[in-house]
C-alpha cells in the first residue's frame, strides 16, 4: 500500500491508501476523490485523469510513454514537466507519499 495525496484545484487534500498494482486513477475512483474523471476507464484514450505530479516525485515514477504524451496534448493546460495521466501510473509501495494536483478542469 502507498499513501497518495490528491490535491483538488481549490487546495482540498485527500490522502488515501492505494494498493500496489492499481493505478493512481483507480485509487482516486475507488476512494471517491473528486477531480479525476477517467472517462475512458484507464485505456489512455482521453485526458480526463490528468494531474500535475509534485516536482519532487517526477523523477521517482516511471516515465511517460509516447501514447500518454500524445493524449496529454488534449489535457487542460498541460505542463511538459509535471503533467501525467493517472491511468498510466501504476502504484508501487515505493510511491508512498506521492502527491498529485488536479487541474482546474478535465477536458
């Protein structure tokens, strides 16, 4: 299990435990975290699970692949350095303490 903190655009924080093997998106969905929609169900076919990964964590999680990079082009105000799709980040125990921040809206 890893404790992940999801920060809404308004600053509201939700810290929950997410089982290793799930995605960060599934952790949000299973814990009713607002701000991550995941319309495609985790197939990397939309950008409605977009977040900004805390800069301290960017190098600690696996890099994004080309498909995720392409989908981020459709996200609301993507940041090349910190934007990620939560459906593409598989949780490991080493991610304990991960912080992700939601954009103002999902598109």
